[in-house]
C-alpha cells in the first residue's frame, strides 16, 4: 500500500468516528509506530517449492494443492469482518508466486477504463490486495510494496521506512491474471514476482518479513490485514507487525 491512511476522525456526542481521507506515501512522511507490537508465532505464510511449470492465468490449477493456504478476515486492528481472504504461495529460484482468493468482493471500485498493461498510479484508492516483502530478514524496514487489483491492475515501489522514503521507479517485474465471479462475489488473483531484489532471497529455509493486506469497497472502506498492525488509525506500513514468509523445500 503506497501510503499511510490518515483517518480524520469526526467525533460525535455518541463517540462515533468516520473516515475522512487518506494520504499516500508521496503526500505524507508521517511514521506511526506501535510501542509493543503484537507478535503471533503463527503469523506466517508457508510457501512450497514449485516442482513443475505454472501458467499464470487466474485459474486455480492443481499445482496450487501443494501450497498451504493462509486464511484471514481481520481488519488492521484484528477485528473480525465478513470479508474472507485466502492466500497461497509457491516459489522457485527465479520467481515468487501468490494466489489470492477473495470473497465478498463487490467489484464496484475499479477504474476499468485504465489498461492493465500499465502501472496503475494510486491503485490503493481502488479495490486491491497488497504484499509487502523484505528480502533481508534482518532488515524489515526496507521492503517491496506490490499492489494488484481484482481485474489485473498493478502498482509497485520500494519502501525505506527508516529513511521515510520510497522509490516509485522500482519494478517488481510482476505478472498478474485475475478472474471474477460477479454472481458469487468472488475473485481469483494469480501473480508472479520476478524482481532480482526479491528472487535473490529465495532459498530453501529462508524466512522473509511479509505483510499481506486487502483494500475492499468504498463506503464503507475496509482495511484488511493477515497480520494486523494494531495501530490507532489504519496503517499497513508497520514492519514490526509483519509476519513471515517461510520458504519450504
């Protein structure tokens, strides 16, 4: 998510609050941290090593049966929602593959006039899923941010939280394919990341810091997280709360 979601709260006599606006990383360098991050030893996505060829076509091929699914329906504060998401991962020496299965997808918050072949600036304003991944397990504060949408749009950049900077020219070399079922409100997103900054870290036994998120809907807007950040306002850019991507044989 190339941004911090700054929530301007308007408090009423009843103590209610409303989301007012959001700011991207480009517009804001505000860095919210959590003093005592909630760490869950089970906060991990296990990736199986790919043993055969895989065509990225937005379909759940039999090869994905080797990947253990990670399911979540929590928002950034860990509260349960009615919007389930499932993620699976596979890896090889030259690529990282992810399969997202989205439920309760309204499919009404995407600019379909924008070509999927071009990087979609401000994709975080639309429906999308996001992966943050740090190739250096000792330094979770420098990581790739890759966003993909339910119709195949993408956006990527490199983030350095300690320097409070980002590199929008960085490329994840991502390929995306997606299929939608409007009747059942489901989406399958298949993606492969081939950026050398990521693939050089893909070795058996590696445990890489990772964040997995989903932005869904418009009014209300849902900020969903596999590994909740537990910040006061919605903020995914909290490396201390990242989970772990485990590269299994």
